[in-house]
């Protein structure tokens, strides 16, 4: 597996392959979007445009990530959307060897298809996420994509 950025949410670590990540930023939300669900924190300025900010902790655990000095957002490019994924921390970049990866197998369901594997690195257990599917678990996914496109065109 290529290098991955480690994000913290709750008390857990999650890896996203670096090939999906364009940057790690401290995001300032410019426009609230509570009508698009609890995982959608709002829209933020990014490189001359606006992108949606999704909350990893809200997606996984149903509660908001605390806004503090450590919270960062990984800007993620998927085939469907460019978005910022807010996490408690986003700082480590690690290489995860293939032999450290364990497939989820039967534990994976339609609601957790964004979790592709568990990596065991020494005393660390890291859940590997596939951002292509992360948005799909949100009931408001289509509305978020449409709203983001509308905001991008109006920027």
C-alpha cells in the first residue's frame, strides 16, 4: 500500500492513501450548512473556490470533532467530489506494508464499505479508509454533491 496520512477520530486512527490527499489544512468554515446533515460542517474557502467540510467523527461516531488547535482537515480528491475531511488530528504519514494489512472480510457491510482493511503496525491498529466510498454512507450525499457544485459555480 502506498504511503497514507493518519487521521484521528474518537480514540482511533484511520489511514487514507496519500494519493487521495491534496493537502492538510486548518479549515475555517465560511458558510454553515446544517440542513445537509450533521456530518456536513459547512463550506470553506480553498484555492480560490469553496469545498464542503465533512466531519470524520460525525460520519463514524455521530458526534462532532472538537474545534481546537490540533484539529485539521485533509483535502481529499475523489472521482465524485473534492472535500475537506475534518479530524481531531492529521499529522502522521506512514508506509503500511501489505503484510500488515488484514481484509475486513465478512465484517464489511454496505454501510462500512469505506473501510477497506485493518493495518497492524506494532502496537497500533489502524483502519484503512477508501474515500471513494466515504461520502456514500451519508443519507445526504447527493444533496452535498449538488450543493458543492452549486457553490463552486457561484464562486
